C-alpha cells in the first residue's frame, strides 16, 4: 500500500477535502491521510510515498523532516530543497531570462544590520546607494516588499522618495525589494499543478479579501493562452508542482507579479466553490500519479529546468585534468655474477 500524506497547519477545508477525494477514487494500492510524525531518525524513510507540503515554510522542523523524507525516496510536493533556496527576487531574475514580462525590480539591503554584524561587515556596499538611479529605474508609485516572503506581510505602497525612506526605516532587518507598480486593467491568479494543469482565476486584489475572486475581466482567448503558457514556463523553470502565479495586464502585456507561492491559499471560503473543487480534484489526481510512478529508494523529487540544465551543462563540461604526479622508480637490481669455479 502506498500512502499519500498531507502536511498542514491551521487550514482545514482543503486538507480534509483532498484526503477524502483521494480515498473516494479507490485506486488500487493507494490511500491518503494526514501526515503523522512521532519521531524523525536520520536517513530513515517515512511511511509515505508522497507528501503534499502546506506548512513547512513556517515550521523549520517540518522542513528538515521533509528533506530527510525526500532523501529516503518520498516524493515531496513541493521540493523542500529548492523551496529552501528560492526567493522572490531570484524568481524575477529567472523570469527575465525565460522571457516572461515582470515589473522592474531592485534588491535592497536591510535597513538595520543583521545580528552579529557591524558597518565593517559591509565593506563592499556603496554608501549611500545610488538612490537616484534606483528611483529612476523603478519610478513611482512602487511597491516595497520582502524579497523572500509570502502573502501581504510587510508590503508597502510607495508614492515618493520621501515616503520610501520613511517606510524603509520601518523594515529593520528585513531584506526588501522595490518594485515598479503596474497600473493594470485586469488581473488573474492562476493555480498550476504538476507543471501542466492550469486554472486561470479572475481576481481583483483591490477588493476586500473575501471579494477578490468576485471578478470578471474581459480579455481575449489569445491573452488567456499567453498567460497559461507563461504559467507553465515559470513553473517548469522553478520546478514547482503546486504553485500560484499572478498576472497584471497593462497595455496588453501580462506582467508576472507574484509567482513564488508553493503553499497557495486553497481555502473554500476565500477561493470559492468552483476553484476549490478544481484544486482538490487536480491535486488528488496528480498526487496519485506521483505515487504510482514512485521508485522506492530513489530521488523522486521534481527539479526545475534551471537546476537540470545547470547539472546537464556541468556533466557535459570537459573535466579538469588532474595534475600529473612524477614517481621515482627504483633502479633495477643487478643480477649477481656467478662466481667462477676454481
């Protein structure tokens, strides 16, 4: 029997609906349940073939547990190693390389020194930064937000340089990024599961939270197809099998605004019944697919093309020649000359 587990925190509607849907399908040799952890021993496998991770971004203990599970062959969705290394500023940079439009964005050092550092720790950082160049590149209005955060925590809308410095002073040790504001005419939030299943949801982030999915934007089928292609391209590059991508359309161009959401909101009360049903059904089918394809004891994680291409290039690269080592051979022993008989 292959078990599919779901690891979650305070949410209730999606985890239970996911478990119920997998079990309702009655796939031979497959069952689903909430993950139970009673001990974590190094290099020891878990009882789960697949784990859907919804909480480890907030619980370091869970993240370490999932890495150990993945090492021992569990297919963890999403890849805990990549999730640990990823952040929003890198995502934007990768999107540029992939040809997906994104707002102009710059990275900012933390306003306060990190613990156990002083001004001397920043010998390579110019002071002051080229603020005029930064503001010219970004423009106003702009948004300032953590470079590695989720949701709307510590997000500021900035309308001027003076307001920027006022808000920047509040960020303390957070590493922030400043991003061009996109004055959009329509906005979409897109689930992507398995890097191939996409659900484009009409969305209005300017509405109160409970009304954000109560939107209906008038866009062409061609625009929706472009958005779908961009969603898949981003998730293939990053390697996420459960993620959401948000797009703001300005002057006919869809800009990817936020696409590092590996534990996206899937609560019935916020996403609505239709979207909820889609994500439950699609996630259940994909988890079963991963469980059936699992090879015990092997690496069953998904890796994005950014990583696989890098590994492939390294494998093809000419290996560095090892330095030759001179050895001194011992001189051959001389054969003893037989004594003449007298």
